[in-house]
C-alpha cells in the first residue's frame, strides 16, 4: 500500500494497517530542522503522505520585509516570517463591488502543476488555497469592520462573500483539466480556544451556504474536500458533514476531547492532527513525544478516518529532538504495517 492508497482508505473510513501521516513546518522551524538533519531537502525524505500544490501565486516583496499578495494586500513580515500583519485594509462598503480581484486564469498559479501531480502520483495530491472566504474577507475589509457589519450593515459583507465565492468557483473550473488531483483544500480559521469567532448563527448565515456551493462543485468534479480551521469549532461539525467536508484539520487536543470526537464523527469525517503542539511537542521530552505519537497513531487510526499530524505546522519553539522523536515513531509504524 503506497501513501496515496493509505490516505484514500483512511478517507473512506477503512482500516489502513497504520496511520497515514503528514508533518509540516513554519519557515523558521523548517530551517532549524534542515540544519539539524544536515539536509535542506529533509521534508522529501520523512515519508509525508500528502502533496500540496498552492493555488496562490507567490507574494512579491514591495519593500524590505513587506510582501504583497495577489489581492494587493501588503503584509508586514518584519516580525513574523510565516504570515505577517496586514499593512492596510483595501475594501469597504464604498468599493466592495468595484475592487479588482486577481485573475483566476493567471498562468503563474498553475506553473508546473501537471508535472508536480505526475511526480507525486504515489501521494495524495491536494490543490490548496490557504485563505478561504472568512480569512480573505477580513484581510480585505478588516476583522473589526467585517464582524461589526455582519450585524450592522450586512449588504457589503454579503456582497464581498458572494464575489469571493464566485472567485473560488472559478478556481475550481481552472483545475478541472488537470489529471491526478485528489482533493481541494481551504484554509479558513473560524475558531478560538473556546468557540467560534463569529458564533454559529452568523457562520450559518454568511458562510455555510456559500461553502456548500463551493464544496458541491468540488464533489461533482470527483474531489474530496479538506478544510483547515483552527480552534474550537465543535458546534458546527455536523454542519461541515452536511455540506460535504471529508477531511477536517487541525484536530487539536487542547480544545477538544479528540477521542470522543473520533467516536462520534469518525464515520463521517477524517480527522487530521491530534499530536499536541501547544503542550507535548514544545514542552515534553522526546520520550513523551514518542509515547503520545505512538498511542494516538494506533488508537485514532482504528477504523480509518485519521491522518496523524501535529495540530498545526510545527512552530519554531519545538525542539529539534522532539520533531525527530515524532518522525521516528511515524516512520517505524509504517515498517510494522502488514496492510
């Protein structure tokens, strides 16, 4: 069974013999691990089961430490290399209909896409768009104004969400001709440590019907749907199942009883994550990391519906020795698999 086949079985809620896994890193941690292993290409050798292709063109540096994304938003990365802070919000009620969106047909998005898909044919190939409806809306409109206008002046907010929905639907049309893409991924953080940022009522009003439209189209294309949303979104897990989500990430043990959620929803959702990034990975010993990784890989993968991973891309505060311990367990359980 290769990596793709193991993930396919997990998503179909079938036994996989061992846990498929995927470990990602923020830039500073990636650099640290490359130095630790003495290998700049170490990620290609750790056995990751998924292959991601980012549908966003690369940000361009407009001045030292400031990077502009495809929507024209400038990010100050002088203190945070991973994402940064929005320098200025560009959309308001006055220009929500006229603000220029990027071109979904931009060839820079799809450069070498088919070659990448073909190269990684033995892994589960994911077309990724990291900033979904809510994230992109607040990045353009401002979090405070967006949240306020959901209640005080919903017309421009609704119009912005509608335009973004059309944009994401167009992106799906653009990837349809490429063979070998298994899944579409949307990153769209809705949660806090306790509960949804906007609450379930506003989520169901503004986001749910538009997400359903996007996910329905992806399903008609034969793709599975993978959503990343940090935080405690337990109250809408049934909604996610209803609108067609297949893979939910991150599975955070700090905010959920992950074993109870797996028992309750594991027949419908494949959970991605589970290895503690707020506690064990940064603060535990290598032995504690190894024990937690082994236990969760074994228990949560029973019956399928689980992809082992940290509960986010590994952050720069995690000791290299702890990463090494986690990876050693994940790779060893593959060797012991008879499936």
